[in-house]
C-alpha cells in the first residue's frame, strides 16, 4: 500500500495530476489511489497514440489507365485517399495495392482534372452506408446518392459497407419454400427462403426479363436490386417496366451501369448487400437481385489486372474467385430473430459456354442454378428454362414427397424426348417401338405449354405444383400429334 507521502514524492506526472485534479483528494485513501491509477492509465493511453496523428500528405507520381501511383503517404489497402485536382476539387480514390513505398490508387468516380504531383490526402473515413426506411422506392448510385428526382435522403442510421459475416453455425437452415410466381421454377426447381440462386444464360436469352417477373411476383417484404455493369438504358426499363410503381414502393434500386468505373461498379454490389442486410436485421424477408454477377467479376478483373495481378483462367486473376464468394455469402438466412436475404444473381454464359470460369465458380458457390437455353428462346418459348441443366440444391429440404416424385417423372419424360429428338424430328421414330418415347411424344405439346408463361401472368406455388400433377397424371392423349409444338430443331 502506498502512502500519501510516497504519492507526493512520485514522478512529475503524478504530482501534476494531484495539482490539476484536486477531487482526487476526496474520499478514502484506497479510493483515491484507485482513481489516481485510472487517471494515469487514461493519460498513458492518450500519450501512446489513441489520438491519430495528422495524416501525412503524399504526391501523385504516375497514372496508367485508371491506376494512380502516389508516394510519400501511408494508407491501408481498401482505405480512402483524396487526390486534389487542379481546380481544388477532391477526387475520391481507393487504395487497391502498393509496391514498396508506392500506393496504387483507383478513382471511385471521374478522374478528369488530375495533374502531375497532385496532392494526395489520406482520409481516415470508415466505409459506411446511410440506411433507413426512406431508401424504399429510391434509385441510388454506387455511392448511395439518389439519382431519381426524389427529395434528398436524410437517413440517420449507418451500417458498414462490408458487414460482418454471419457465423455459419448460427444461420437458420433453408426450409421454407419461396413462391416466385413462375410456374416452371415453383414446380420443378423450388426455391427456399434464404437460398442463393444463379440465373445462367448467354446474352439476350431473357435473364433480365425473368428477373423482372420474379421481382414482381415473389413474396418478399423488401426487394433490393443491384444493376451492376449492364446497359444504362436497362436501368430505366427495369424501374419503369419490371418493377412498376407498386413494385418500386417496396424496393431499393442500386444502379452502377457499364460506364461507371470498376470500383464504383463493385461498390454498387457491396452497397446492395449492405442495404439488404440492414432490412434483414430488422427481421424482414428480403429479395436481393443482382444483374449481373459476371459484370461484378469483370470489374474486379479490371482492377486486379491494372495493378499487375497475373491473369489465370480466361484472363481472370485469382482474386476474382476470392471476391465472388465474399459477395454471395452475404445473402442467406440470418441468425434466429433476423429475417432472410434470398439472392438471385444473373451470370452471363458468354457464347453460351457453360464452362466459363465465372459460370463454373458461381455454380460451385450458389445453392442452385436455373439455366436458360438459347435454342428454347429461339422457338419463342419464354421463360426458356432448360430443365435438364438446372438444379435447385434446396429442393430436397423444401419439396414434399409427392412433388419430388412428380419432378423425377417430369425429368424422365423430358429427357426421353430430348434424347430421341433427332429421330422424332425427321419422322424416323416408329410409334409403338418404345412405350416411354410414345408417352414423351404424346406429352410434349403439353410440356411446352406448362413451361411457357406470359410475363404479365403470375402462377403461385400451389397452382404450379397442381399444374405439374395434372400434366403428368392425366392420361396422355393417345392421338396427340407428335412434335406439333416442338422446340424447333
Ligand atoms: N418472357 C419473355 N417474353 C417475350 N420475350 C422475351 C421474354 N424474355 C425475353 N424476351 C426477349 O428477349 C430479349 C432479351 O431479353 P433480356 O432479358 O434482356 O436478355 P438478357 O438479360 O439475358 O441479355 C428481350 O428484349 C425480349 O425480346
Ligand atoms: Mg440482361
């Protein structure tokens, strides 16, 4: 135990504490000593650097394409630096890498006006997003600023752009079916709440249109749409036609079209996730649509190649395949008491190549994929769902026993017809030579009608399953004309 005289004879720091903070002299000696200890600890912490030093400003040395190289300042990867343009404007950039003393920066927006030796000012800002119910019905850019004609946003809450992932053991399992309003998907590829689904197809096969249908008809409290790297024209189309006024009122749209910088496009994707997480944490069931995951991967490819990461598969550097699961894992069911994020991501199968590296990687990390086939779309069959190649991994947990049997039977009939298509089409198939083929031929026109659905028509889950049961259980019309409404081969 120290005595009064020992404290008085202590270091200069202790004496000054006594001199400037006389309230220490009150209370019992033991209490005074405790308080003195606390104050000293607080001072040591402050002196040791809890207060950040002022940022050291650097200089811009070089730019190549969208990459800028700065010297003389320090900032962490993922941190922000402002580059001061000739006219004094501050151009926001992100640190995407470094080499030795050099920082590699990329602009989030426009980089016009940057001059040699421009000042580079590290900004100690936390990357967060303003959120609130005011976001519903609004269209935002990748920075979260409204681009519609609505009033300014006055959200007071903030959430991190890169939210903390949910402990995988705490996630609720996927066990509740989700009605998406599309007959073929409800009946044959049933989705569950919290599932992450890929929509795979080449360009112009109807991904965005099907996404629009699912947006209108899916049973969800909040819809968050990330339009990442697609044509600017599509943003307005999606908002006006796919969502409509009613749909928009429960939606938040984040649009970062193809002419945005790669960082902005990626930020748009993260922002969509952050907004979806905000609503999920309030217990809401959120539908998160991202069009497209491929453009997100391409944005990361642009950034990685620009700073010198070597390309691996088809020009995609390895970091792309690290980023994809980070994005997709942010959807899914929350912990107990939270809501869910059902994620639907479109994936462009370039040249209808199902072995494209992004297609491959997405197939591995998603809980299912719906493949749209160009040959079906070419015959005017929309939505052009290729039932044979599509899989819903949540089906086992969601569909009832009866529905699973119907699905198996449908797949058998469907693939029997497709396998014998060449024979049937040229008229070489002799009726009666195989009972299974006879059944498939007789059912085919009705299968096509089952798959076809107008865009303005919604079919709920129970009606979808009932239609499937009706299709398979009603005796096939024996006089059915084979291939009367075939798939056009
Ligand atoms: N359900 C549908 N009904 C009629 N036409 C459709 C349908 N889905 C797609 N299409 C046609 O296909 C075109 C391309 O569709 P889109 O969804 O933009 O393709 P993607 O997003 O795959 O590039 C549309 O402009 C439209 O003409
Ligand atoms: Mg599209």
